[in-house]
C-alpha cells in the first residue's frame, strides 16, 4: 500500500515557528517519524510540503490511481480552502486531516475546518504523534 503525505503552509518552519504551540520538532523530525511508522505498518509513503494551495490540489490529483490514501495537514487552509475540500472529495481515495495542535482549543476560526468536512477523519493535538496516529487510522480504514 502507498500513501501520500502532504504538509501545508508554514510546516517547513517547524521547530522555529511558535514552539509553544507546535513544539521543537523540525519537519525533518516529523518526516522521520512518519517513515518509521510506515515501516512498522509495512506501507510506503510519498511525502511533500507546499505552501501553495494549487500545488496541494495538484498533489492530491496526482495521487489518483497511484495511492491508497493520504494524510493532509492543510495548515490554515483548513479554515478557508473550499478548493482543497473539493479536491479531497474528487480524488476517490480516503484522506485523513492532520494537525499538530488541537485546532478546537485555539482561535475560534481554526475550529471550523472545511477540509475536514471532506475528509474521512481528523487527528489533531498530539504534536508529531498526530501523523503516526493518522497513518495507523488510514491503514485501518483502507485494509478494513
């Protein structure tokens, strides 16, 4: 099984950006955790990061007929991007939304995720562990 992982805007600044919210792990650290989790689950992952809404959509589209599912951390696009939400609905494979922080315990505008409404589920609030938990949930969803 192969899964797509897409990190959205500002995640390239992990470890330097708002460490009180996002922690001190870098994006490379998060990717290492994802790869280790994928190895434990005997699945393949293709990991990407983009700050551009259109590129995130193109990555989702490129997964059609190539991946069994995706993890997506849309960052702040979660609250605003109906285009990404439409792409999630269009691809035909399950997408799990991931957030490092608990978006429901932060600013009110973050609590309503239009992209989560299109996803099969959401994991948030566990720091880098959110990705490991989301990958495990996605494998369960696909394998049944």
